[in-house]
């Protein structure tokens, strides 16, 4: 196999910023045909409910469903999947679930309030969402980790009912996925997928209940459907291709770093894996490791395509400069493979998850470290955060005016309301002022 050609950049180059932006750019041309197809599916499900869901499920998943009741998997099926797992898989799922739950417990928001001098009480009430929908990819893809990462925070938050949808092509389901659903306490599971599943969750059908929010990854049709139903329901995020950015001081085993780059590149051809170092000889060493280890990988062609089109090795003058570039990239996953990751992390403002030190492989975060692996991509870490318990809780403001407070606040409200020519607002406040 010929050596892989990976982009090499030097931050000291005059046109580095332009080169970096070109590297980060992803062709996200709006596919109008997909958009139209998904709009049609959503409209059909809204109008025809179960019938439309069954029609699309039979067509796309090659099934022969005639009764909508057959779309739901019995709880006993989930329990059976858990009970027949090999011991090592069951133990691994249990460990991951326990760690995700423990981390999530630290995120719970609490209600609060305070009382002002005149007796007026102000505060915030925290309540969990009533019902949430969890989309899980099916078919060849089997992501029990995604089930845990989406379901455990929802359960910790106190979501009343968690509805999972997962496609079952030709009626086939994945035991690991169903076992994870059982372990996480998913309430109901429907064997459906695609845009029709998203529409069913958003608007409800005779059989599938409508939810308040939809979370979980999916293909372009699922992502498009989530965009289009947003507003009717909440969504977690629209995730782009996987990303990893590694900052290394040149003292970590280059084979480790090469494999860390592979860990995200193997997702798909559009995934992005970038290494930044202040040691040019080390960048060369990692490149050698990449070409050596690539021969051993099962997903060689995908990794090769990802690294050759969107990967990069970037030379910088210092680790501070590396942090500066990291903040521009705002990566989904950031590894700080350096001697003092704590110090360097103080310069990082934008990243979905930060993996600290030489022994912290990004893959640990994908499965079992505890923090969520549902992370902002495509530089959206500049303004958004990992999925967490707070995504399944909402806040209500509390205002309880004392009689004295009604007079004090009423004067201010009246002046501002009349300044906006909203007389009813002003008089509403003024009535309480006169009651004293």
C-alpha cells in the first residue's frame, strides 16, 4: 500500500488561517431532494398516523407489518436480551451504566428561591420533561453505548417516560442494544426508524405517543427530520461528522497518538482527525506510525479516506499557540497529551470534551468514563455543551409579590409599560398598587 498523504500545515505560514479554514470546511450543501422527501414523510405521518408509519417501515426496512401493535417490543424481549448476554458484555454494560449514572447525578439542577426585604419571593422551579423520545440507529450499526449515554441522564433527571425507537431491518434486532435499553430503564421500545420514526415521536400516532424532546443520532434523513420537527418538539443537537484534535508535546508514544486519530477517522470518510505539536520530528514519527498501523485496521479504506481528505498534522511554535488554534477549531474531542494538561487546559475555552494526559484515550469517553459522548461538533462547542441531565430538565421562574412589593414593583412596571404604550399592562400593575 502506498503511503497515506496527509495535509501538513505550519502555523507560522502567512496564509495559515486560510489553510485552516479550508481544512475545517465541510460541504454541507442542502440536499433539496432529501429535504422534500422528509417533508412528505412528516406530512404523511401527521395525517395518517400508524398507517403511514407501517407503510414506510415495510418499504424501507423490508418488513411485513400489518398491525401497529406489532411495532412495539415487549418488555420481556428487552429483559431476555439482557439475560442472555455473554458475561463479559453484561459486566461491561453494567460498569458503563453505573459510571454514566454517577456522573449524571452530579449534574442535576435544583430549585431555588430567595426572599427580598419587603417579603417578595423570587425563585426558579426545576421540573423534568414528561416524555422523551430516543432514536437509536439499527441495522448494521449497533450502538448500545448511545442508548446508555442518552437514556441514563434522562432517567437521572426524572423524565416520566422514555420512548425508544430503533429500526429492525427484516425484523432483526440487536441484543446489545435491547439489553442496554433494559439496563437503562427505557419504558417502551418501538422497532421503527428513519424520518417516519421522528415524525411519529414529534406528532404522535394512534400507537406511538408524542414526546416533548427527541434525542439520539441517525442518518441524514433522521437528522433532517429532527431539524424540521424542531419547534414542535425539542431536540438535542444536529451532529456532524466525528472529530478529534490532539495536542501533543512530542513525548507520547507515537503509536498511541496514531491509533487515537484512527479512533475517530474510522467512523466515516468525513470524520476529522488533527494532530498539533511543537515538535516537527514528532509529527514525522506519528506519520510513520499512521502508515505502519493502517495496514492492521479493519476499516482501512474509511480511515485512509478520512485522514487524506480532512486530516492534518500541524506544526506550532508553542503549546500556547496550539491552544489558540484549538479554540478556533472548537473540536468535539480534544486530547491534551502533554506533561501538564491541567495548565494547558486553562487556555482552552471551546471543546466538547477534554481528555487530559497521556493515558486518557478519547475512546474511554465514548464508552465508559462517565461524561456523555453526545457532544457538539462542527465548531458548535463555541456555544453549546455535551448532552446532560440539564437537557432533560426545564426551568420555571417563580414570582410571589408581597403587598408592599406590588406597590414598589408596580410603580416601575407602570412607567415602563406606559413608555411602550401598553396601557393595559400599566393598569394591571396599578390596580394592585391601589389595593393597599
